[in-house]
């Protein structure tokens, strides 16, 4: 038999490797192919929103039938998110709980993943989930059912099985850079770019998946020993996440950067208490809180706005304006009363709020987040008589 020439050997070897790779890829299940394709996007969303990548991937696998459902394939909707009243984009009718229900259609897969993260992040009933560690996928899975995400009693078990069958929890410890060339999951990164639903169905720019500044809102466990730069970035991200918490916090008495003097802490406390007395004239001995940097207190039994104004040396009508009121109203115990003008927008990281029920009060929402009602009306283009509906998105920040 004639021997192969030396020049043809490299070509034959390369062709053999290519054929083997094609055959190997042909053996990948649709579920694993889905994971390979969207793992990077799920991790990027985890760093942006705090939703565990394993939860995002398992929900995507389950809700979209690993990307093969008509809603996912044609509408790029991987999580079965319905239209709701605030949706202005394209729609698709699909039989679900009822016949011909309205579902959102996205231009790209990345938009669906982004919307899913925001759906969980900005709705009150899912708020408690973000108290769980990002690596506790079982708590998240059971929490989703408890919050009413799905009616199927086996929903948590299905998510957990998918996470464990495909080892999705490893991505809860990953970073977006792990999918870049040379990274731990670089072999998956090649399949991670979602496609755009347009005349030219081309991959998105990698920068859309891996922004230069990605800030996790949940602490994630590093996959390797941190460098000084990574540690600094993580600490900065955790600080941003802490600021984005929606719960009211007591007035801070320790400045972010303490002076160098030995009595710095004591001096800082005295200085801030003096500022409260001399500038705002708030009554001392009563606990003052802050929301969005604005001081407030909780009303006590028998108090009204006039009493609170007098006790804190504030003009009565001015106190009403601080709280978006034109006249007095009955003050129930525990009501938030701001002692200073609220801000025009929320702090960075708290961009919007999704209405949970029809008829929810815009003023109550503004009181909760420490923002002026008129500013939020202007930002959203609302008339004073505007009525909120379940699912409406309220912008809280430009």
C-alpha cells in the first residue's frame, strides 16, 4: 500500500480533529447545548442583578423547553413573561393557562434574560429572595414557589434536578471573565452569544455580554485566589449592593472615610449630632432614620403632622410638602414622615419599581423610596390623575 506523503499528514490530522469535534457536538443533548450557549449570559446577569446563574439557567431550560419552544425560538422569550400593561413591544399569542394569552416578544435573547432578572429584582414579592446567598440554589428554588412564580407544586424540585443534573451551581461561583479567551469556561463562551431577531441574524458584540464594569449585587465565591485588583472590585461591588437595599436604615454616624486623629470616631459622632440639632433642629432622643439619604421618623400613637412639625422646629406646611401633601390627613402609627425634602430620584442601583396590584398609590411608592411625587410623575409622563395597574413599571431614576 502506498504511504501517505509527509505534506498531507498535517492536513489529514486537522481534518480528523474537525470530524471528531463535529461528531462530539452532535452527541450533545439539547439541554447541554442550551447551557453551553447561555451560561455566560446567565453569569453576566447574576453580576448585574444578583439572581443566581443556576436559577436563571434552570428556569430557562424548564420554561423554554431548552430553547425549542415556539415562544423562545420565534419570540426570544425564554421565561414565559406575559405582556402586562406596561409592555410596548411586539407580542405573541400562545395558549397557556388560558387560550391566546399575550406574551412578550424580544428582539434578542439577551433582552429576555435581562427582563427576567428585572422581573425578580424589582417586584416586592420576590424581594426576600435576595437575602439568600447567591450559592443557595435550593433556597431560591423553593422561594420562587413560595412567592408564587409558578403554580406547579413540583416546580422547585424540577429546578433543583436540572441544576444538579447539569452541574449548574458551578456558574454561581463564576465570573464573566471566565468565559473570555483563556478563561475557565472559554469553550462555552463561543456558544454564548445570543442572536438578534432582525433581517441580519448576527451575533451580538461580545461587549454586550461582558461589559467593562460589572457589579454583583450578591456576594459570589471566587473560583480562585483573588488578586488585589479583584478584591478591590468585589468590595466596591458589595458596597454598591448594600446601598441598593430597599430597607430603611438608621442615620449613619460614622463617615465613610474617618479622619486620622485618635478621637476620630467620637468627634464624628458629636459633629453629626450637632449638625442634626443646629441645621435640621430634629428633636433629640427620638430615633431618626434615613431613606435615600433623607431623614424621617415613624409616627407614634396620637401624633399628627402639626405636632411633629412643632417638635422638630419645622413649618407645618413645609412638613406637608416634604411628604407630598397639600393638606393634613389622619396620621396612623408607624407612618413614615420625612423631615426634609425628598430627592428627585433614587440612588444608583435602584432604577425602577414594578407595581404589584391595581390601584397602588404613587404617593405611597414615593414615600417608600424617598423621592418626590412630582419628580416621578414628570419622569414617567404621568398626569396627576394617572391610575397604576399591576405590572406597570415606574421609573425611579433617569
